């Protein structure tokens, strides 16, 4: 069975931006694209209200995804586009639709007046519960945003892609996450920038104030560990240029800063199953709300 690229569409500007990104990625992957629209049932008294009658229901469940699919076929020739209508909880339905997908693409809304983006409870729930890669695309995302500027300083889809950015935890480097990032860079014919931000354990702090050499030694160890984790992948993807960075400081902040120059940010999420619920981790959470580039969250064990 051929895996599809799945995108959730609710008619909003952010979901339309996500659909456009998904179509471009489907073309790079040579995969079909499926647009999923989820109709969330409303209580019967509300369903009988004039604004929520049969005509509105038909508009959202048929017309919106159909017209979106027609537009995507015109703008992305060669990409096979289909639609699927589901009913129920959007978070549950999208997570289920992603089970057999190559990846799932969702939109994130900009926060007016605040330097960040809002992915909402649906996006957070899907990221936390699906085991397939999920890409969050900000509202207003354009193809040119992922490319280098032209000689006149203007971003253009005709120029090379910006680097793919991989945030890697060297204490738990997962092959699934690393391979996803290398593949993304390879199909874009661009470089891979790997960033591992690190902090010191509490008990080191006081010692560093007296001996700066300890900090330098730990920094060298972090760099050596990152290089060793990437060594077999450099050999497997010799055409992908790789740069390695191990800056001292908050990993989330370091990655958010680096995302400004990336075409795609890739980060892992460890699958945790417990009675306390499912969590996405502070670094992933920070990136989803503040990274300006699309963010791919890759689940792993």
C-alpha cells in the first residue's frame, strides 16, 4: 500500500497554508495527497438553528474540501489529490487518519501582537497521540519562505532550499528522527544543520565559576558525542552536507533562533504511555509555538 501525505482542512487560513505545504511535500515524495475534513457533530437543538442547518453542513463537508482539492490540482500538477470526510472528534479522527500516512500536515495560527503561533488543542492532541510524523505549518507560509533569497535579496521558490534543521538529543539519538531529517535534506538537495543545545547539571554550576576549563571540557565532550552519533549517517548520505553545532544554553531557545534560517525543522518526540497522560516535551512545545519554519515532529520509542 502506498502511503499518502494527509492534511487536515477546516477552511481556515492556517489549514489552507498547511494544504499547500502538503502538496509541495507530496510532490517531493512522489506520494498522493489526501485532504481530510472532519465534521464535528453538534447537539440536535443547535443543528436545527438556521445557521447550522443542512445547507451549512453540506457546504463544510462537501464544497470546501472539493474546491480546495480542485485548486491544489491546478497549482500542483502531477500530484494526485483525493478528499475524505470524517465525523467525530477532530483530534481523534485526524490521529486515526494519520495511522497509515507518510506524514500528517496541520496548520498553526499566528498570535496577533505576540511573537508566536497557536496550534490549538486539536494540534497538540494529534502530535501527542499519533505515532506518524506530524508537520505543523504556520498561517501565511509561502513556498518562497523555504528558499534562499535571490541576488536581489528577495525570497524565491526558484532558488535553492534553505537548510533542514535537526534538533538532536545526543543522550537519546533515535535513528527514526535522524533518518527523517537526512531524507528531508536529500530530497530538497540542501544541507542539514544539526543543533544540540545543552545545559549543565545543577551540581556543576558552582564549580564552573572557579574553573572555566571544566566548561570547555564538557563542551568538547558534547561535540564529540554529536559527531559520533552522526558518523554513520554521513556515510549513508554522502551527498548531504552536514554542519554540527553544540551551543551551550536552553535547547528550545537555540532551535527557535536557528529555525529562522531553515526550510524545515525536525525534532523527535519520545512515545510515553502512562496513567498521567501523553506529553510532547518542553522543546517540542516551544518549537511548535515559536518556530517560524514548518516543524516536523517525529515520534519514536
